[in-house]
């Protein structure tokens, strides 16, 4: 006998929101995840009283008040504003590119002075139809910003030369002619006080959960437990890679506990230079204005993805998109399987976007 209405494969944000909404409608859900914890990539590991973002920095931001109100049901948010800085050739620069950045580069003091330099460099180095990322960046921002703050960082991030990367990776670059270091433009921003686990725990309250479960090792047995499956894993894996692997970039994290109360003075510091193997250092206590006498930092390394590693960023080139469309054509023919989330849809989502997607799909399914 089927015990559940929905088997939800993956306890990330999509799966947890869907499970919560279904449960509110009186449905019975079982959530399974192959990791030893719930929460997917927003999971926080408490290390000596500091909430460490285990799978990279997660800063919540949205312009959608309904989404903001939704997450605030489960946790109170602080007023953290993401203002990363970037280290290049021994100098620090503010991000995103703004009047502070331009002053640090050129000593310009007015928007007109900065615009004149940028427009001159675009005219000199830009091209009308960029064929690769380098040409695209030069056409958007000019030589100095590109070579100082984009080129080497991007090449580390993607593991390829900028001239070998497609131009669409940077369709636009955020440029501000104000002295504003707020990375996001969104109305609502912050970090849940006590970490993202509070939101996940709230979403999964009174729902059956099993961790350390590999769906594919127990597929027949698990599938028999429910009327429908909500699948949030890799879509190519679901179909046994019949059209080939979809490609990703992966990340590796190196956590270090330090006996100092303040290592870098900021939550996020990018390391541009190719001679530095990691792309950035996260100091987690600054997300929650921590006063601890110690700190935890994480060095983040971008790596080539293999099936044994976590899949983070889809490589949305033509070859991969063509493969994905073949998998998607199969998925939309399924009557009893709902595909959702970044891995099942082969799409990069911010947190507010994944929540909106899960709410929309659950509404369609449950109405």
C-alpha cells in the first residue's frame, strides 16, 4: 500500500517548500536526501557557535514582498548587506563596480570623470559583436576594470581562458556611478538570525524525513511508497545519462578555525590573482555580526566537476542545452513525476527564485 501522497527526492529549498505546501493541503509527504542533513546547499554547520555556510555564501535578497514574507514565517532576518571586496595585485577594491572602485583604480571623484574613462576604453578595446567573454567584458566596461577585477577571477572560476568562454556568461555587468557598495539592488536583504537551518526546520515541521538515502539505490522500494514523486536531483541521472552527462563546475571548501576575533573585516573577499588557487575567502561570523573571540574562514576553490563531486554551476553552452532539452522532453511526458530545482531544470537559481518556483509548481499541482 502507498503510504504517502508525495515522495520528495532532495531536501533542498525546492523540495522543502513543496513538502511544506503539500502538507498544508493535508497531503502526506516523505522527504529523502542522500546527504546526512537536510537543507541542501543552504545548510549551515555550527562550528564553535558560528553558523558556517557549508556550501558557500548564501545571502538572501529579493524584490518580491510575498517571498520575503514567506521566509520570515520561519526565521527573523538581520539587516546584513553584502558588500564584498576584491584583492587584486595587492590592492583592495570595492564591489560591485561603483564610484569607490573607480576612485581606487583611477582617482576619479565624479561620475563624469569615471564615465569618460570607461567610454574611452570601450571605444578603444570593445567590439560590436563580441565572440567570447573577454571581448564582451571589454565592450561593457573597458580594459582596466576587466584586467584588474574580471579576467583572472573568471578564468579561475570556469577553469578556462576568458577568450575560450562564451560571451553570454556576462550579458551585463553591474556598474554604478554612485558611492554604493551594496552588491544587490533588492529591497529586501539579510541573513536569517541563527542560520538557514531555522527556515528548513520550519518548512519540514511534522514531515517525515530520511537522510543518508540514495534514491537510485532504493528507487523501486521508495517509489512504491507514494502516488507521485517530486524529483530535485540531476535530470540526466534520473534518465541514466541516456543522452550523455550534463556538465557543471564544482566547488571545494576548506574551513579553518582561527583564534582571532576578526580575520579579514568582511564576510566576502574575492582573490582575483591567478597565483592564488582559491577564488574567495568567506568569514562567516560577519554574516551575523558575531562577537565571538574566534572566527571560522572558508577558502573556496572552483574545480572541474566529475560525477563524484557536487554539481554547482551548470555550464549552459549549446551542447549542454541541447542535451538538457532532450531530457526535458522526456520529463514533461511523465504523469507521476514533478521535476523542480536547479539540478532537475539544469538552471542556476537564486534562493528567492527557487522558492518562487516551488510555490508556483506546488500551487499548480495542489489546486
